[in-house]
């Protein structure tokens, strides 16, 4: 069974902290994605990676960075968390010829 | 990537057929139309994909007219468990990666 695993389901962090959200996939997929989801706004793409060490900005990359040192792992980094980054974060992966598979999401609260 | 437009919300009753239309006027020749479904507190999941005419699987049907500028997701005889958000995406399937852009989706509410 395909699996995309996000390291935490719920996370509470303080303003100014550096936050790491981890995502691991076991399907040898080339593509990995980070989205955030806020009420009424659907999923908005933060960053996308199409290969190890390769990344591309999505629609809302400001305040975020990413790291992909291994094919199976894609990390989202909030360099200095702010309250407006409180959101649901969703990771996904896909190959060149398959649909995307999503993790369960991480609900991040920044206080 | 072609931008998509779909209704923000729809209401239906159990047992009815629901049709959700998506506009994608700038779709390119090698683009496919893909639909995802998202239940509360879960990530989206793929339900159907098509290039032209009609595609049917155990969950839904997808109708795509000849000009491919729109598509319609059809859910036969919906039940309460079909209450979800439905997203229409345009994706490339040839020559390169797919940068999946979701919009706000269509929130479908099925009533008893």
C-alpha cells in the first residue's frame, strides 16, 4: 500500500522558532509537494521538488524553505515561525505517470 | 498550466446524480484533466482522470467535450459519504514533471 508519512499530526510552536515539517514517501516517486490549506482557500502550493536537491517555488513560498537531500524525504522549513503560518500543511508525492498521494497532514499552530 | 474555474459549493440530496463542471479554457494539447476528492481532516485523493470524451470508474464518470475547454465530473446516486470538496486540476502527462496546482475546489454537501 502506498504511503506518504508526515512526521507530526499536530504541532504547537512559538513565534520566532525554526520549525521543521518532515515528509517521507515509500513509492520511489520523483515529485514531492508541500501545500498549506486554510478555510475557504483550498490547497496552495508552497514548494515543489522534482528530484533530489531540485526545488521550485509554488504560489506562496515566502517565509518557507525546503530541503530534499534524499529521494524519499522532503522537508518544509519555517525559518522564523509567525502566527500567520498557523495552518494545515499537506505533503504529497507523485511519479511522472501517476496521480499524487497525500499524507494525513500536520496541523501547525504558532502561538 | 491552465487555470481552472469551478463552483464554490453545491448542495444535493441522497440518491441524486451530481454534476460538477470545471472550466479550463487554456488547456494545452498534452494536458489531462484530473479530479481529486477531499474529506474533512484528510488529504485529497485521486478519483478520476481523462483526456477526451468519457471516462468511467467505480467512483465517478468524467465527461470532456471535443474542445476540451471544460469537463464535468458526474457522481451517480450520491450518499451522505460523498460530502467532500472536489478539485479539478489540469496536469501534463508528457515531457516533464507535474506541478499540481489546486484551486479552492467545490464543496459538495449531500443532505438526507
